[in-house]
C-alpha cells in the first residue's frame, strides 16, 4: 500500500529520537490523504495504516493508544481519507484539499478502456475543457484521465503512477501524448512491458512507472530505464538491469517524434537516427490505391450478404510464403455485421493476414481470382500489379521486422499483431529486381511440397532481402542494426530465445575462447595507447568457474623499461 510505505518513510526520518503517541497520530493526519470511491479499499487502507502505527509504539503505550478517526464523522469533521470519486470536482474534499501543498501524489489507476463513459468523469472532462483546458483523452482510457486530474492538486508536487503503457504507444492516444508532453514534465520512466509476465504473473496489461510534474519545463531531460527479460529471473526472482537499459532523452524529442516512445524500449540513439532516415522515404501507403479489410462477421448490425454466397472463400490458413493456396471453400454466410463493396474482392490484390508470428513474418500473397475474405485479411489494391509484388517483398524483408520491433505499438509489449497504419507506413522504393525475385519465390512456393526446393527458397529470400537493403542505401552500421534486431533482439524478446544473448561460454571450447579474447581485445585496443603514453601497460587475466567468468585488469609499469 502506497500510504503505508509513504508514512513509514516519513517516520523513519525522525526515528532517531523518541516518537510520542500523539506525534504518531499527527504524522498520519498531517501527511497522508486518500481518495477512493471503493469504501472497502478505503477501510483496508486505514486498517493497514493502523497496524503500521502500532509498530512504532512501545508496548506500554499500545494499551492506552486510541486510533484517529480518518474518515469523516461527528468526531472528525475534517477528514483526510475520503470515500468519493476522484473525478467529482464538486465533492467537499476539493475544498478540504485546495490549500494542502502535497509533496507527492502516488497512485495505481485502473486500466480500463471505455471507462471514460462514466457520468462523473464525463462531467469533469467537460468542465475542464469549458473552464480552461483543451484536455485530450485517447480511447476513453481512464488512466489517462487520472494522470491529468492529479494536476488539480499539484503545487510543485511530484507525481508517481503505475500506468498502462499502451497509453504511450497506441495509435488512438497520439493527441493525449502531445497534450501531456506539452503541459507536464516527466522526470523518470521505468518501462516494464517486456517483463510484465515476470513481475505481474496474473496481469495481461503492459505497464510502466512514471514520475512527473504538472507544468512544462524547457529542455526537460527524462531518465529512462527499460528492463528486458532474462532467464535469471526464474532462478533468482530478480530483475537485472544492464548499462544499455539506461537512457536519457529530451522530452521535446518525444513531442517531435511520437514513434520514439516505442523505440526507447529496445533501441538507442543509433536506432532513432536510422528510423528517422527510413521515415524520410515515401511509404507503401503513398504508392498504392487503397488498403481495406474484408467483411466483418458477427456484431449487432444485420446486413445481407446474399450477393456473396457461392463465391470462393479465402482463409488465412491458405497462406504460404508469398503465395495463397487454392481451396474448394465457398462463402455461405448470409448475414454480416458490415458489408464491403464488391470491387474489394476482385483480383488482383495483395492479401495480408492480420496476425503475425513471433519471427515477425506476415502471411500474405497475391489474390489471382475473385474471392471473399473476412476482416482478418486486408486487401492492398493498385492498378500496377508489379507494385503489389514490390510491396510484398518489402513487407517480407528485415527492414519491415526492424521497424515493427521498434515502432509497432503491440509488438514486444502486448501481443503479436500489427495494425494496418503501422504496416503501410513502411518506406517504399520501386525495384524491378525485387519484383522479379518475389515472383520467383511465389512460383517456387506454388509447387507441390515434394517438388519444392527449400534450400533454393531460403537462398532466394536471402537475395531478396539483400537487394532491398541495397535499395535503401544503408551503410555498414545501419545494416548491423537491422541484423541485430532480426537475429538477436526479435528471437530474444518475441520467442524468449535467451541463448542468443545469455548463452553459456566454455573456456575450453576454442570457439568460445575466441569470443572472449575478441571481447577483451576491444578494451586492450582502446585503452592500451592511452596507458602507453603514460609509460604503463594494460593486461587482463581471465578468472572463471562453472558459475561465472571474471576479468581482472592490471595497470603496471611498461615491461620494456
């Protein structure tokens, strides 16, 4: 309980001297304030606080000690615990608290999409908009409203909330993020999305911890930590933070580059620069005619689908590598939630499945005959059929995977899905060579399994990827960033393949020994020249057992003297 921890911290600061019972009561009444519309939660908080108060009393004082009335009653007309709605700006607690100068506001707001429909919250948001503030709330997410409401009680107050991290990545909350960054100052962020299952085993919602203040400061610098999953957690029940997990970023950078919120989780400054370069190109969306999802089945609306009955029906299980297998299924459903114009189902078009696997491979292929499909599939239309093949090649490349792990709102934070605006915001370059390679892959995938040359298919995909990287004129460093994401980061984060990062090294194995020597040579090469100028010598000794490997560096006088 935040109240207990905050009060205990206050007491510990003065514990060096004797604390009297009356002083313990005043420390509660003058330092701890709580608002909660759930009376049970309030009572549990008060009871926990009572028990903690006893910890600081001498046994002889406990017998005579009378607990303070913290809720409003005849004996306590001025409470500091309020059983009320946090968004009820007309409740009496607003007057009680308006002159209190809080040092800290601590909370764990509910993560409830759509809770913005509550009458009291709606009234509060309307009041704030009409009074003085063009407040922005995305997706009716109540935790965003909690973040902004806290400023009503803030006078140079430090605020710390555990928050739904989707607030800072999803496409529906861009206006909220702009508003928040323009009116508040963020001091610290602890990002826990990628370890949410380890930290909160029963929770499904990705979370972060944010420390912020009301009022925007120029050149505000955010100290940011993003923790990555580790096999050591299951053994030691400890979170490990590496040097790469610590970052500093100017708040203005987030305001200018909304995608940076997501990039900070797994990337660094070099990734930010590469993404900025890739985003300078025209996108897939700029080069196709339209992108639309198929028919929506289910829901409350009732629309006739008789005109589609008997047409060929494409399902996602028919998708192969850059190819859609034929089947004998036809559309049979007569009632749908949302109809689509029949032209959507005419060939040719590029069909892309909504889902994505843990390697970040999309299921997609060219629709070569008219067919119906549901909204789990998106159709990409373009008069120039070659553009569709070109798009398919780019969406199957390592550039697509790189951009998804660093910019897609759900990837690596919640679930394996990519939203259409994210898919089609990928950079696009027309290439005859890419088109021909994709057609060759399609042709090879179309062959019956027993005749398919898997090794040739793998080589063709590799050649395709190399050509796409070349088209975007990526230098050696930029290609290394993309390679790291595809071969290390994605298996580590998406597949929990810890062997890519945490593989055990064996000194007696020559290959592993070479890895260690090359690693140590990085230090030797970079620092030897410095010590050489001072007539000193840098050496290193490897110390190891079956549990750990240690490096013992020694700086000594140059042995040549």
